[in-house]
């Protein structure tokens, strides 16, 4: 379950940033997760709550912001939308695709006190 290590890293980053800027509590974190990232949003939420215990992020709400998948198809030279990995191009049904977005996870915003 790589979601636990991702959650621990996320908590470490937001706590570090909030502390460096003089804040004592994190109330909400917005996390952008691409649909092609192989990260389970429900598992991330569960792991985030565990990782945040006994930190200034404890009890912080975690808001998941989905990011659409997009790829370039080498067969028909079009940019297409992808809902999941392993899909073919909806235009030409080719599989020679390069993911352009949607495979990432990033901290989008932090709400602090």
C-alpha cells in the first residue's frame, strides 16, 4: 500500500511549510490526484488521517481534487482524454499513447490558522 508512504510524505510537507511560515494548525489540505496515478483516493484519506495524528495537521480535512487523464496518441496524432490506464485511443483504437496529464499527485492548497 503505497498510499501510506505518500500520505506520510504529504503530511511531512504540509507540516514543514506551515511551521516555517509560523502557523500552528492545519485545518484543510487540498490534494490533486490524477485519475491515471494509481492512487486510491479513499485509501489516501484513511492514511492521511493516520499520518497526521499528533501533528499540527491532526483533524485537518483532506479534500481530493481529481485531475483528468490526457494523452497523446502517436497513431492518429491526437490529444485524447483517458479515464484509466490501459484504455485505447477512442479515435483510432491505438495503444501507442503518451500520458500528458493525470498521472500525478500534488498538494494544491493548504488552509492554516
